[in-house]
C-alpha cells in the first residue's frame, strides 16, 4: 500500500483487505485540525467531528477477486458508494466502466467545490512550492479561473494473470538468491581489483586466494552484516528486485537525475514501490519545479496474481511517451490481461508542447488507439466528465 | 562521494515495522484508491491552511488514521513537493 501527501491533496492506495474508507473521517479531521483547511460539522476545529471540506474526491478500484472476504464498506460497490455519499456533503457520482462479466473498474467522483476556490488576488510572495505569478497563470488555479486546477494526468495499469516465471522474481527466496549472486559478483570484482592493485597486473579471479588478507578483510564482520541485510531485509531486497525486473528503468536516472525509488519486498512474497520524480531541469517551462510520483504493487501468487502501476509523470516529459511506458510496464509483468486508465484534465496539453489545439486532438486520438504489442484490445471506453477525460482500455494476450 | 542535489528526495525507514512483516495471508491484489483534494492546487491553498498544507502534518499524526485502514508505515520518501509513504499490506 502507498500514501502520497501533497500540500493540497492526499492519495491513499491500499491493497488486500484493508479498510481504506474507514480512515476517511480521520483524514478529514487531520486536514482541518493539523493542516488548517476549512471545516464543517463542528464549531471548533478541536472537536473530533470537525472535518475538512474536500475540494474534490476520487475513489476507484478494479472489481475484487474475492469480494466476500473484504471488510467494512468494501464488501460491495453499493456499500462503498453509500459510505462516501454519507461522508461527503453533496455526494458524488458513481460509475462502472468495462464489462460487468469481466474485469470492470469502478469510479466515484465529486464535482469541484467552487466555494473553496482561492480569492481573486494572486499571492505573489511565493517560492518553493508556494504560489508565484507564473504558477498562477500557468494552469494553476487562479484568480481568473474559479474551480480550475493544475494540469493533472494519471495513468493506471492493472494487470492480472502474470507470467508465472516472471512472478517468481517477487518471492523472497528468489530475490534473496539474486541478491546473493549480486554480492558474490561484486565481491569477486573487488578481489580482482585488489589483486591488480597488489600485483600491478590483471590476475585471473580463480588465482586469487580467497583466504588471504584481502579476502579476510572482505569477509569481515561488517561485510557479513551487509550481506545479511541485503539478502533478507525488505527494503534492500526491494531495491534489488526493482533493478533486476526493469522497474528502475521506467524512469531512469539518466533522464530523471533526482528520481528516487523506495521499494520493499514482503515475506514470503509481494512487492511495493514508490517513486518520487522531480522534473528534469530541461523539461518544458510548464513542468519546472513540479514533482511527480509512481507506485507499483505486486501480488505474485499463482491463481490470483496481480500487479498495478500508477503514475502522474506526464507522458513525453523529456522521456517516454505514455504508450512506451505502458509497453515497458506490461513487458515487466507479461500479464494475461490488463486494463489501462488514463485520467486527465481536459485540454491539459493543448499548449505545453507548442502544438495547436487541433494538433493536440490528433495526438490524443492517436493515443486512444495505441496498440500494445502481443495484446489484443478488447474494450475502449471514453468518459467525458465535467473537467476530466477518462479513457479506459482493456487488453488480452494474443 | 555521492552528493545528492537539493531536489533529491530523502528516505527514512521505519525499521520497527519493516523488520518482521509477514504477508502470508494476503490474497487480494486489486487495490482501493482514494484521492482527496482540499484545494485546487498546491499554489492555491486557503489562507487558513499551513504554508505547506497537508505536508506540514507529521508522519506520526497519520499513524492513527492508517491504523483504521489497517496499514503501517514502512518508510517515507520525502521531497519538497510530495511525501511518499510506503505502507504495509
């Protein structure tokens, strides 16, 4: 599971039988009491019922594999919608997208709360994430566009029936072996370099005495501790798996130098990773000083294998296009079937790349029909919301 | 010596939780995703809000909310614009 906390929004994505919606009331209270957002339900913010007024809410999920085993309001979509409607003043709209007798997807969405739009005077004192005149006029919510918000694009890929051989990578036993091999290779290389340093020439690895002083140094207690940690600790193994499975190459540091991935391999299996991607300095003006995220969760067991990938890194931001990202991610897991949802602000890219509206529309239409090699597209559904476009696609392996 | 730039996110691991996790009973892959916005953008926080909005809330304050969800914090990747929490389950 993962949580992303921005100054103005919170994203919580939870796996298994977690009771995500049961945390909503407390989340709204914290936003009021600890972050100072406008609240309702109480006279004082100190009252436990004081709840921040959301600007807008999105809730979504794929259909569960085992809905009867879920807890709380998550036993059915109907209960989840009722829970959200009861919690959020004014309620929202609930949708089911995709085939009812297949891998469909649910969405609950509220309209922007126009009472929470900012005052008409732009805040000009801003630095480091606070408003600047540029940000206010560059897709930010500004004074002249009540209810508008920053450009926003979220891509989510939900994959089921993963290739069993690929899925093995996400078991601790397998990852531990990979980590041990990696360490052995690194140690051998270090010994070779030490031998070269001693002899002044390249000594074949097999001729280096592993029990000489240099070898003893390498196998010191400190090194053994490092080996123990790398081959058993969840974060260390998560890093090994990120690199070996190809995930770390989705947003490579060669393109995103400040990108950082935090990954964890669960015992006996399962994998989660969060990535934080500061925009490269060479990105378009519109992307300056913006930071994006991606998150990955994997349940590798045969019979109910599943992997998800979600990102809000804009496609083409000096790196891969959305279609290339999809192919890369699908190539990592090789699922039997998968859905892709792209959720983006209307007209978000009309200008950033220097093309006119017509050019952008053509590009957008092209993205709607992007094929994925090795897969047959089964569904393509477009939803035209008030200020967002949603494109849902579903694929099966050929 | 590697010197991260100012923009490089910083990782903190919660070893107390991360050391002994067991996911043997996990069986449901598909996640629930909730996104709650309290302002239209980071540049448009209301006057009453803390300067960095939700990011000013310390990690320990989220623990109670995450307990209700049945998640625990494994690690936090902090950056200027967003804090990424890796959670159990």
